[in-house]
């Protein structure tokens, strides 16, 4: 499923937000796996997750 940028209704908006949250969690897991870049990359993961 591709990530849409605009929702046509509330159900689509909820789906887009859930997809974005899934992507943020994937990114968080990748950062935790690769400890070399953990400090640098985690700077934008928390604000993104909190914003969603």
C-alpha cells in the first residue's frame, strides 16, 4: 500500500496516520539496530512520532 498525501475522508486520514506511525516505528527499529547512527538519527524520530 502506498502512502497517500491527502485523505478524501476521515477513514482515509486515519489510515494515512497509521501508515506513517508504522513507518516511524520501522525507522526507530532500524536506528536501534544500527547503534553507530543512533544518536544522530533519533533526533528527528521522537518529534515525528509525537507529532503524529
